[in-house]
C-alpha cells in the first residue's frame, strides 16, 4: 500500500509487515517554488490590470478636459453665425428648414445633425460670382452661331 503526505513530501510504502518511508525534499521545494511563482504571477496580472484601468481613467480625464464647455442654444447659434465657415448662410432659416424636415421624418434635431445640415447647405451666390450664367446671357455668347468653323 502506498500513501503520500503532501505537507511533508513523504511517501510511505507498506508491503506485508515491512514499511518504507521516502522523503522527497526536492519535490517539496519545487512545489513551494511553483506555488510562490503562481501567486506572484497572479499578483502581477492583477497589478497589470489595475494599471491599465488607471491609464484608461487618465485618458478619459484628458479627453473630458479638452471638451468645450456646453453653450446654451442661443450662445451656440450665435457662435455658428460668427463662424466664417458659415458666412453667407442664414443660420435661422436653415435651422427652421432642418427642424421641419426632421419633424416630417419623426427624428429629433441634435446639434450634430444641424451641423451636418449646415455643411450641406448651399451658400447663396453674390452678384458677379456666377460666371457661366453671365456668359450665357450676354449678347455676344451666341454671336458665332451659324458661322463656319475655321
């Protein structure tokens, strides 16, 4: 009959009336080292996970600090009117068009949706900007009709 005691790394063998005991000190040492290594690895993994979470939280804080504080709707509309990118666009009329269009679709208008709307809005042309129309409407535009091509 074999019996093994894990605590002392001792193997006992009994055969009939004879009994033998073997002590495996090296096995106990290996087992202890393995347990310590395993515990250390678990602590390192836990520490690594905590470090990643801390780094993620720090990045979130940086992003939140960079965000522009929320403006009231009136201040935001005024900021759009002062923005040179939207020069020549009547912000109030475009906002009314946007609200009407989205209400028809059953969608609420967010600031991002309105910005997308403004970015697609046509800027009105000033007098003298439409070169093609002026060219076509001038009397000389059709003066060469009917003449042979040289």
